[in-house]
């Protein structure tokens, strides 16, 4: 299977000071900004997207927005329009993160609409899914992931979904001390690909990249990505140090492009 590996980092709203964010961005660019053998997604604190654009666009890093409004243009006070992302050459839209569902009351209907308008505007959706507690029973896990995928993809099933990226982020492993254990991650990725085959098509399921997120660190990355169903990682806190993020990128690049 020829899926390009991918590593992302989201700063959530941890880094909101322009000078600090620019220094961090420049450091990422210096350390990994000329990588060509894998895709790099960078999701800064959303209000800083515009001001960091020039620096990012001169590198191989690509921007993403952590959220968009359900309308491309119109009366949605306080929302972030994907038109802005397009204007600054952004590429990725993160959707369905557990924090947006749990803290901002985002529902599947909204996520499905956002996914549809993302595809219609030729941007790449990074759809986060994941169960809230660890399931020992494979059937239960499959049922829950099927429910989430069906709901989120509901409005896009007739569209070309080959560019879609799924971020498997078990909620119980977000903000934790460590990532979920590799075997559990591999199993979940295998299940997700099986579900995609059923609800979309064999071909798309083989093209869609599935990455893992949830307390990813340079220590846990090598085992996480050892399965061929894991196409990369989505990093949070443990990438706040640019050296750690660069190390994670190097590990993924080395293992996947062997
Ligand atoms: P974390 O964040 O690595 O800080 O747990 C991951 C995420 O929410 O994507």
C-alpha cells in the first residue's frame, strides 16, 4: 500500500503569544521544514494562523485549522470561516476533536456538515474519532467506531473521500501520561479500515490515511507506527518542545520510508 506517512501537531490553545508562536514555528521549520517524504500538518492556536502564514508557506509544513464554522460565509458570530484558511494557503481542517464535542457541545450533525464543506472546498479533513473508555471486547469497539464514522461521513458518502485523514484518538488516552498501548492502537486501526471498506469502498479504505493521536511522545512513537495500518501520528503536548517533535518526525520518516 502506498500511503504517504503523515505527522501532525496541534497547539490547541496552549501557545497564544505571537512572538513565542513565531519562534516555535521557525524552530519547526528549521528542524523539519524541508522534509519531503512525509506530510507535516501544523495546527497553531487558531487566532495566530494568519500571522504565521508567511513563515509556514515558505516551508514544507502545511497549515491546518483546528475548527471551522458550519457556514463558509455568513452570519455565524465568532466562528472561523474556512475561507480564511484558503486565503492563507491552509490545507487541513481538524474535525470532531473530543474537546470540541465535550466542551463546546459540537454534535455529529455539525461535524458531518463541516466535513462536507471542507471537501467541497478542496481542503483535507482530519476527522478525529475515538471511544471514551477502553473496550476489551473487539465487537463493542467496532460498534462504537462504526457509529461515529457513519454519523460523521453521512453527508459526504457520495464524494471522493480518498484525501480524508482519520485521526484515531481514544478519548481516555488524550491528555494522559502515555499513549494507549500499541497492540490496542493497531487493533483499532485495523477495525477502522475494515469499517471504511464497508461504508465507503475497498479502494478508498486503502487510500485513506489513519493516524494515531493521544499522548504521543518520541518514546511511544516507534511502537505505535510499527503496524502498516498506522500511517503516522498526531502529536499534542509532547511536541511542544520542537526537538521532541523533530525526533518524532524522524522516527516516522525512518520507519515508514524504509
Ligand atoms: P495530547 O493531545 O498529546 O496532549 O494528549 C493529543 C490530541 O488531543 O490530539
